[in-house]
């Protein structure tokens, strides 16, 4: 018999970060809520349940779940008629009763204060008026008979919030009987002491940092910051901007060594993310020198150290030493309780923990970890294996350049697929073995198992010769039986050209030139070297004169082509006084970005520069293209104006007179 499950859609979790909607599932194992926009999920297990309360609001109803740890989680968005089904389900599967917790609606601002399981409640006539989780209090102080509490206002936000509660003040009269001071202490002082017992450690002295890491290079958001670690939050202090992050927002830490670089990244994954303007940063990338050593002593009392370890898993140490990246990660783990993930068993062909690739128009590295893929650095992405539907090896075999690289497509269950491009073909086997070990489904399994060449033609590959050039050479040596020359002399020219190795110019040379590679010249050079190494006893065959090679190209037009050959050599001369043609928006974009592409990719091939520029132009938004389109439009107007002036001065007529007597086939570009 299948397990009975209750599920409610469009349910929100009330928190100081704002509210996002998602489905709430009630099962025999407990409560599970998943955010509809991604991010942190809420799971409350059956053994951790301590109480369930139902509250009717003005527009919807609220289900409050109290855990044995003292934390309360409130789910909003229920209807009145949902109560009966929830009561019956909770009684059968959890053996608990759903309590009715009415809200105070009188609007009075005086009543009773009570602290229960870390939550401050304000009661009016015995009914709940408001509640505040004391773990959200950053600072509390007494002012005569008033107690002022400041709430955390960090830079993490799930959505844009216009109004945020930052401060609350309670007046505690001396006649209050709920909080009795000891000796000369007032009732307000007694209330303050009770509040501080339930706040984060050191809430009364949040300005004191435990330790500081100065001048840390952060790649996302970019800048150099001083990282201050406090007992309940960390601060990123920069020259132009500051960020404050509570430890409860840190989900996981990643320590990722950079490939071919003496640096290591410590990634702080956040939920909700920090925000700068309209940009959200889910992952903070801190970069440290891999070889730098650090020894620190935490500015913390023994009592605070013990209390913090009780709450955060006992990983915090008073003194730490070692590589600065490890020290930083260990301190942050001890203060936040977050786990640290490092690269596992995967190794690339060069022995690194990541493979180089590009995502959209930016270069980066993909880290196959034990439970997820992590891509750095624009934009940083975490792709858990549990959310991966399948992977696909794309662009197998093909042209000269594509035979050296391939693409990897990672298809997700709930989000769009991600395509990582230009991965070196030597990484094929290591990735294929990794997917097999992790039992990740490969869509094109049969073709992927045959390697980066796919099911295409077999070509011998030597270590000292590029496989793309080898393929072009193999194609150029095949006999083209379908080709017939226009006359006998043309056939002789073709045959004579193939004898001396010149036939490669008419084979795949045009295809390769599109990629910026001259295969014919490389093949001829290699063959000349091989002929020279054959031995002194063999006499080299006489070579045909170089000018005879073009006769093979004109053979298709027959006798007319021979007759007009001299005329075709005469090309229309461009008037030096003619205006310069207008440039397109892409040309302006290329001129501006070419130096940047070369700087970001040292040693990049000439043909690859144009390829990356084209990818960046396609990925650019309309706003990013607008600047270059305006420049192109302005240049077009300039060209029209100068051309009109040029023709008015008789430039066009002079050009036409110069064209008299030329062949009709010659067309001006």
C-alpha cells in the first residue's frame, strides 16, 4: 500500500529574508518545503517535531511548526478548509494535536512579554500580537526603563524589499512582575539579560571581530576587501562597498585549487544571496595564494568558544596555522557550522582537479566534485548531481578545429541546460569514466564510448602531427573521380600539379583558410622535409614552375577562360580619393574587444580570436550592442555624406572612365 501524502502548493515560509512560494509536502517522515525559485529547502523530520499550531490571518492561515531545538517555522498560504485534513493527518501519523493559536486584533500596544524557546512573544489579552526570533537580534541595550533591540540588516535578500524592520523598543515599567531584577537591577535590566541569553553569541558586542583577513582578492563580487569575522556574521569591507553576511545564510564552503595558477579559491555559497543593485551574488569567490602560510589566534573568550562549538558542531579552534586558504575556511566553518567540500577523485588529463572550458562568451573551469559540478567564474554555478537529468558529449569529430575540442551539455531536471564549450579532446576519457563511476546518464552513450572522433572515419594520429591536419591530408590525397577538366591541356596541368604535391591547394585549402590555418603549406613543408631525409642516393624529382599551378583553376571554363586570362588579371583600381566604406556594429565591437580577448587568453590562435569575438557578440544583450550600433549608424551617415561629396566633384565619373575597356565579368566589390 502506497504512503499517504498531503501536498499544498503556493505555500510561503515566513522569514526576515522575504517570502518565496513553493510546495509543502506532509509525509510520514515529516514536513518538506521546496522553494519554487530555487535555493534552500526546509525539511523538518518527524522525530524533531515538538508542536504544531494553526493561526487564522486576515487573508490566509498560518501553520507554525516548533522543533525540539526551539526554532519555530511558520508556513503561510493555507485556506480555512485545509485545517480539518491537516489535523487528521497529524493525529494519525505524528500522534500530535494541532493547537489553535488565535491572533490579537485589538491593535493595543501594551500587554505582556514572554520568552519561550528562543522566541520573544508580545501577548495582548492572552492572544499573540507579534513574535520575534531572538536569534535575529544583532544588538540589545538598556536605556532607563526601555530595552532597545536592533535586528540584523545584512546584504542577503531573496527579493527586493522596500521596508525592513531594523529596530524595536520595549518599555518595561518597574511594576512589571514577569521580570524581577536581582538587588538594585531594574525590571528592564532583568528583561535585557533574558534576551541576551537567547541571542547569537556576542550579540551585545557585535562590533568586536574574532579575527581579520586583510586585503583579500574577491573575484565575485570583484574587488579587494578586508574580511572581518565576527561571532554571528562576517563583513566584507571594501573601498567602494561593504557587505554584511550572517552565518545562517552560509550553506556550504568549497576549497578549489585553480588550474595552472598558484592560487586557491574559497567559495562561500549563500542562500539567500548578497545583492548589489540588481545583481545577486549566490557564491562569493575568495582567492588566496596557495603557498602562503598563516597563523592566527582568535580573539574569543573560553566561554564563547565553548558556547559556539555547542551550536556549530565543535569545529572551532582557538589557534590555527597552515595555508591561508585552509585557515580561512576552517575558521569560517567553525563560526558558521557550514561543511567544507574539496575536489575528490577526479583528475584531468594533465592531473588537475578541473577542466578548462568556456561558458557562453567567457572562459572558466569546471570542477567535477563528488556530489556536484562547480563552474567558475562567470557566472559561478553549482550543479548538484541530484538535479542533473543527463549529460551529452556534443560536437564530436568534424572540422579541423572541432576535432581538437568538444562540448559538454549538462541537462538539469528543473532548470535549462548548460553547455560548456571548447573542452580539450584529451579530457574526453577522464570525463567519460567519471560519469560512469558516478552513474550519471550519458545520452549519446554509444557514440560517446567511441571517443572524441565519434563514429566517423578512422585516421592515424601521431603524437608529432595534429590530427586535424592529418585528416585534411588524407582528404587531399583521395582521387576525385567525378571531376573532369574542360580540355586536354587542363587535365595535363592538373596531373602535373598532383605529381609535385601542389594538389593540396585545390583540395581542402579553402576550408582550412576559414579557420585561419594553411594546411597546404604545412603539408608541403612536411613532405619536403621527408623527401630531404630519404637519403643522398635518391635524386629529387624536378618541380614544375610555380606560375603553372593556377592553370588548374581556370580549366573549368575551357578555351574562353584561356582567352580571357590576361584580361582577368586587370582589376579595377580603387580611387585613393574615394571615401572609406562604413563599418558594421560587429566590426566596432571586434576592434574594442580584440585586445581584451588576447589579454584574457594568452597564446590564443589567430582563428580562435574571431571565434570568441563572434560568441561574445551573439551573447551580448541589446543594451550592450546599442553602443556599437550607434557607432555603425553614425559611420554609415558619414559614408553617405562623403560619397555624395565625392560624386559631386566628379569622382564617380572619373572612376567610370577608368573602367572603360575592362572585362564585363569584373565587378567592383
